[in-house]
C-alpha cells in the first residue's frame, strides 16, 4: 500500500469515527422539574384577540414581577397565574436573579411592552435604526444568574409585529428598514442569558420576538426541553435559540418556527462553543440548524440527532467568512429528514464578502442517515487548498437532485458505508467510497405539524 493510500485510509477512519467519539453534551440531562413557587402573582389583565387592549397598554406589571423575583429565594419560582377573567401580564425588561425561575402557567400570556422607552439602554436608543444596533434591553435578562430559568405551559409574546407606541411602525418594520439601508435595528430580544450556568427553558412557548427569541452566551450547562417558538418566516432576525460561546448545551423535544436560524451555534471572540446536543426536534420555517457565522472562537463536539426540517430556507448549515472564521470540527448529524428546504446541505465558508485572516476551516463533519425528500441545492465548499472541507456522508439520499444543484470545491469527501445517491464534483474535490452497508430510513412518518397547526412549514 502506498503512503498516499495509507493517509487517505486513515482520513476515512477519522472522518467516520471522530464525531461519534467526542460529540454531545457531557452532562446526563434529564427532564427538568418546575420548582415550588415562592410567590404567585395573579393576572390583572385580559387578553383580547391574543393581544393587550389599547386601554391596558399603560398597566404594566413590570414592578410587581421584578419585586417578586428580587424577593424570591434561590431554588424557587415566581408563578404567573390566571385569575378569573385575568389571563395576561404586561411587562417591560426584568432583571433575573440567580436560582430563581419564572413560571408562566397554562392559559397565561406574558406580553412584552410595545413602548420603546421601556427598553432604552440610553435615552431614545431603542426603537430606531442606526449604525450601532445595541440600544435595547431584553425582556428577560439573566446576567450571572446560575440555576435560573423560564418554565411553564404558558406563553411569552414579544409582539414583534405590533405597532410601537408613539410610532407608525413595528419592531419587524424597523428590522426591514435596517436591511434595506444596510444599517442596524435597535429592537429587544425576549431572553438573554449571560454567564448563567445551568440555565433552563422548559415547556414554555415563545412567540413574535422583535429579534432573537433566546440568546445564551458564556454559559456552562443550558437545557431547552419541550420549548415551542413561533414567529413568521418574514420576521427578520427572529432566531429561535442561539447558544454562543457556551458548553454543555442540550436543545431537546422542541418545535421551532422562525424567521431566521431555528438554532444557531455561535463561537466568537468570547470563546468556543462545545459539547452540544440538538435532539428530537422539529423545525419549520427558518434558516435551519446552523453553526456560525462567528466561528473564530472554535466550535466542536456537536451532535444533531432525530431532526425534521420542513419548509425552511436552509437545512444543515455551517457558515462563516474570512473576517470571523475558525475551526469547526467533530460535528455529527444523525437521522435528519428534510422537505421543501431550499438549501438542504450548505457548507459555506464565504457567507459574506468580508476579508481578513480568520479563515473558516470545517473538519470532521459527519452526515449519517440524512434524507432530503424534495429538490434543493447542496453546497459543499472549503475555503481553499489549505482549508479544505472534510466531510463524510453515510446514507444520504436526495430526491430530484440535478447536476446543477450540487456545488463543491476544495473538499475531501467520503461517501459511505451507507449509499449516497449523488457524487459531488468540482475544483479540488476528491471523493472516496467507504465499504459497508447502511440504508437511510424512510421519512414518511417523521414530519408533524407545528403544535396547533395542521399544515407544517407552510
């Protein structure tokens, strides 16, 4: 055997085995439980047609929720409960506390204020378009608040499409204005958790966020279990759940319908993202399960398993560019079903035309038992000959795929042992077949509607 063949065989073994050996959350994650309430707050407002009436827009519950959180002992919860006709709370930003959970009961909605002044970081900073984009506080802020969370079978509504008080536009309109003018919108997020280890979201529904629904950064231990997220496809930058520079993350048994990334794993200058499990989830409109675009902090040891993506712009995506790229390695996708997805597989080191010396490098990527039931575009690109994409596809089947729908360059690809029904070609692309047998499963029974809907992903 020649030296070149030995090297290639070693690469095949590593490409197939490495993701499985090291990926996923290192914790033993079990279903969370709702803690005992320290305080029960009764709803004083009544929702009308799934919103707050104009007459009640000044009746904020911010102060009493904040006082209840401040007075709650670690390990306990502030419970938001219906009371007779009362089923709604209205709030501006809340600063959460270590060890304290907010529980929103079934049938209760916590509505976000639509007054930009409630979210101002500086006077007049929120609710405008400028070149900064950091002018708003989030609705629920967890800063150095370990062992805290949001739970319950109720709903938190960010009201992204509602007209702002004193203005003629909505939060989402501002986002669109920013897109057109290549500027930044100053709008709030629903949940931001920073340096808050063992943060938990459980069974809560989040909807209509003005921006990201959930951003968790610099955190060791984050669990999202049975979460439902729902914003329309047209709502710009309404990511579902974004773990950033965090480790030991599990996103499980959740349903995400969004206007941007359903999940985006970010790893920027604040540190790596590693040991992440995304399992038993259903995604609908959105930009799929993404890594990036910030990868200069390093992203590794990531497992995506048992996922459906139905009606999204993208499916499996790793994205970065030369201004914020870095090493992405040991990433495995198992048992993924996709339909009506424009870009089912997208390995993109040229996410923007930005230049720099932070070159994206995607290595040790495994796709096993991935089924694409409708035509879409597959992109498999490394940045250059020194930063080639190293990817194994084991049991990957794409229906209706034509030659013009596959783009590949600067890649070292292993196909098998399970059958792959297409063979990528392109500049600096080498393909080898791994021996063995594996048949990708059927997806006919895997797609389910978003809870409460009858036509998923449409």
